[in-house]
């Protein structure tokens, strides 16, 4: 059995294939980002999924693509957990950038591949391997235009009284926004980046409001400036995107790219289906 996993900070999509490439099952767990989760939390999330735990000794290969897996230390940390949980499997852990590349870009074709979901990332793919100009320092300092970036912006503006009154009233009616609740989630609960990203839904649902439109456009432009324009060939190759923020803000994203003489390519909410096709071709 071959397990293919695309793991964002919020959710992880799992698909199992047999040796012929036929789908055996698909399932989902919460995100497994090693940057923000302990070993115990990750092990619990694996063990509490019926399909995964019931088939763990049948897995011969695990191809895991995950947020937070950009350093050797994080790859080793997850590999050690997976080696114990899947005792008969050959383990391959890569950062989620590879999942985005394999899902959007044909081998041999150049492109810029971006992730805009709970977190954000950007790579140049030369047709054979990815290159990054920006090393991520995590959700507190980086992740421009991501779900947690927009969520953080909303909360800050609310508490600094910068959100228009009509929108602030609506915001406080839809979410528990007391200071104690917010601080508990940020400093005591797991996945503070995922918690921040939950507020991005409000921004998207109200994107026609003048304030929201301004926040969205500024965030997307900041991502272009800080990530995409780092590459000299940025205006010469298509820019592909994966992630819920890119998917639900596709029109706004395309407008910002056009204003910067950039060409939008594929925009996918989830890369898992394209990732499975890539592995079927390479089996």
C-alpha cells in the first residue's frame, strides 16, 4: 500500500493506492505541521484516524508533503514518528512546496509556484527542481497574504479601532473575540496559526466591503513584492497557486498579478488530486 499525504497547517489529505495505482481509500486528519505540534499531538492525530491506524502495517511507502517541513530537523522529526507508526514503510518527507509543484507544473516546464492557504510560500521551478529566495521564519514573521496573516490583521485592527464600525459590529457578532479567549488560543492552545486563519473566512465573505477589499489587495501586493518579485524571471513564466486563500480570492489575485505584469497559471484549492496523478505516472 502506498500512502500519499498533502498536509497543510489546518488539514491533511490522505489517499491510499495499491501497487497498480488504484485508490483504496481517502481520509483526512487535522494538520501535522511539525513546527507547531508536539510528537504526542501528531501521534494522537494518526492513531485517532480509523483508516490510517487500521492499515498502518500494510503501508510499504509513505510520501508525505507537509507545511513546516522545509528544514532537515523538521523532516527528521516527522520521519522518526512515521517510522514507528508505519513499521514496514519506506518514508519520504518533503515540504508542501513539492506537492504544489507536482500538482500544477509539468515536469520540464518552468513556473513560479505559490502556496496561499493557512500559511504562504513561493518557489521558482526550473522544470526539474525548486528554488526559493526566501527562508520562512514561521507564521509570526512571514506568511504574507496567508489565512493567518489576514486573521492577525483583522484582530489587530479590531483592537486598535481601525475597522469601520458597521463591520466591527458584524465581526464581533460572528466570533467570540474577548481578549481572554484570543490570548488562550494564541498562547496556550495548539495550532495558533490555524486559529488565526479561521478569521480569514470573514474577510472573504465580506470582500466587497471597502475595508476588506483594501486589506486583501494590500496583502496580496505584499506577497507579490516580498516573494514573487524576488525571481528575475517572474514576469516571463506563469505563476501557479494552491491553497484556500488563493482559490477563494482568485479574481482579486488575478487583478493584482495583472497590475504587476505577472501571468496567472493554475489555481487549485487542494493539490492532492494532482499529486496522486504525479505518483501514478512515476510508479
